DNA sequence: TAGTGGTCTAGACCACCCT
DNA sequence: GGGTGGTCTAGACCACTAA
């Protein structure tokens, strides 16, 4: 583990524990560098991480401060960008059931080829799952995975966590992802599986997941019941 | 302007011009450092920027490559996190009209105080605007701005761009923002102003905008017609 | 003016990929 | 084993803030 990540972890822990008062100032970068026995550049990199996470902000010439409204950010909604999979994203007392509605293999369409950067002849798994949380329908997920990248998927895997399987068993390392989010009126399947009434919309999230090496390994569309999910996003300094 | 931003700008321009083939490899960091007459660390920082933007990705031990599906990312939808304001986010041939539906001053509620980090006695502007693009209703925006931070707002400003006013006339510098996104059934105002039918939902975006010094200067809720907007988001390496 | 964060450099070592 | 990116250091200079 890189040193700057360790420093960030430690500072994050201390901040969340309340060792520094909310709205308060952190020690300056030189002090932190000494305290963590490292260089100032490394401290800066750690602080940049925390800044992206929305925990602190820095003002040139003044100092680095702890944001006042931290609690709400980390507790509400689902963080955009986290690719740990829904299985690990929900709380402790909640019960998540993945019901497999469809599981096939087929050749991809032209659009799917482009998104997944594969050839037309390269087969993909086509998966449709219903997510149920505490006995309430939560979302329908339509996902495509190239067989050559993620082989040997089974219904048992689908009922647990695909991402766990990909990481732990296939041994792939995740990179970034792209997401497109919009609202949509309910369609037939939303009404059937999510119990949407005519005026109850869904939040549709289209996502392409990438490996560390830049190859896409999943192209998915998830339709959430509007009252079960809120996506949250934290954006840092621009120019 | 920082050197690493200049390097990023230059590389971005070259990539978008197609000087490097899509899916191709960039020169290695040492070559780039020499070419731009700078250090490798600075090159790395520039490449990190482009990586966050989704233009390139790096593989340790192998090289830095140009992403294949760039066009779609930059052209579709509205980028989450850009705080340039809608006025500058839409294209050239489009006509944006801001119709002011309400413009008041009042004291904030407790929740609003917390979001804006101000006191109950500190007045806020309360603004309701309808956005119309090419004669089609686009979104309703409800926003609150502390009078002490952003004084002297006028209807004329509201019809143009509030963000332009804040930056150019008030002279404040923007920092980051937090956004919460969900789908919602249409309410009375959505039906009235956005012409939503009963089954036509809205995409609701709640946003807190921060200044460079960490102070919030705007708390807003925007309800978009579901068929007029898609938010897109690009997320990079985790772990 | 003193203190702080932002940036930059040159050089170094390591982990990883590919052949 | 040679090439690549990831990280780290010590020291430096600058821009900005705050008194």
C-alpha cells in the first residue's frame, strides 16, 4: 500500500472519530510530514485524496480545514463511482436477495461491441436480475459481460455477487467506470417486477465498468424504483 | 497557470485533434518530460488529470493509452460536477430562456441554515426559475443564496446567468459541490411548467455549491423533464 | 511580514508488463 | 532483462492569507 494512502486512511479515521473539531483546522503540511515521518509532497497527495472525498478543503495561504457537513454525505444515498457492487454497499441489517430473471449467452450487437470493445463473434453473458431488499423490490439490472474476460459464470454466482466473483475468483483488478443517469417512466417490466404504478418512475443508470488495464468488462443498465435510491456525488475544485 | 495544467491542455488538444490514434499509446513519461521541458512528476500530474477526464488510462509496466470511446463521453448529456452553469453548458444553436417565476428574500429554515452554514437571522434570496430551451420547457430551478455572500441580485441577472454574476461581478471563486440525484413523479408545478403528464417523471438534482474557501454559496434543487437531460459521470481508479 | 498551501525539480527505487 | 508507470524524497520558489 502506498504511503500517501496510509496517511489518508489514518487522517480519515481521526477526522471521523472527531479528533479534530468540525470546521477546525488541520496541522499544517510540514507538521503532518514530520508526524507521519514522510515528505510534504506525500502529505499533500493524501490531503488531495481527502479533499476529493469531501472531507477537507485547503485554502492557499491559510490552511487545511475540516468540512462541517460530513455526516450527511457519507450516510445518504449510494455513492456514484463506488464499484464495490450493491452487495457490499447496503447496510448491515438489510437483507439483499438477487433473483435471476434471465441468464443467457449470445452474440453482442454493434452498439454493445463498441461499448465493450469486443468483436461481434465474441459471445457475452446476458443477465437479468431483480434486486430485493428487505422484501421490497429495489431494482432490475440488465448486464452484459464478455465470456472471454469473465468465464464460467453460474446462477449461484449471480445470486451472490458478480463483482466478488470477478475480483476474488477470476482475479481481475477493477479500474474506473462511466455512468449515465436519467429518469424514465415505468415500462412493462418495471410494473411487473418493481411494482411501479403508472406514475412511479425509475432512475436508470447505464454503466460501463473498466478493468485496471482499460478494458471494459461489463455494460449494464439498472432501473431503480424512484423511492429506493438516491445517487450522491462529491465534486472538487475546478478552475 | 500551473505547468501541469498547460501540459494537460496541450495533450488534450492533440488527442482530440487525433494526433495520436485512438487506442494508441502515448510517448512514455520520460519522453514527454523532455518534450515539454519539465520533470516526470509534472507529466504524471498532467496525465492524472486526463485520466480523471476519461481521455487516457495508464497501465503500470506497460504504458499510457488513449481511450477508444472518447466521442460519446464528451458529447452526451450534462457532465456532473461542471459548475459553469447551464448558460454555458448548452450548445451553440440552442436558445436558452430563463423565466423568473419567483424572486424573494426571506429567513432560512433550520435545514437550509445547516446546508448553507449560516445563521437563522441571515437572509437568503429565494429564486424560482423556469428554463426553456428552444421553446421547450427544460427544468425548474429552486435556489437559495445567502444575501451576505451574493448581494444585489436583480431580475435582470436571473434572466441571464447567476454564476456569471457571482464570478465576474461579485468576484467570488468557485470550489467544489455536492450533488444528490433521484427520480421523482411529477408534482403540480412540474405539470404546470414542464408540461409533465402524470406518467412523465422528473430528474431531481439537489446541489450545494461551495466557494474556494469552503463556504457554501448556493443550495438548489432542480427538477428536469426526464426526456431533456441525462447526467454523465466519469469515475477513475479506486483501490 | 510570517505562515501556509501550490507547484516544481532531479534523482531514486520499486512493481509491474512483456518478450 | 529492459522498459514502463507508481511512488517517494529533500529542497526550493511562488502565491496567497492574515495580522
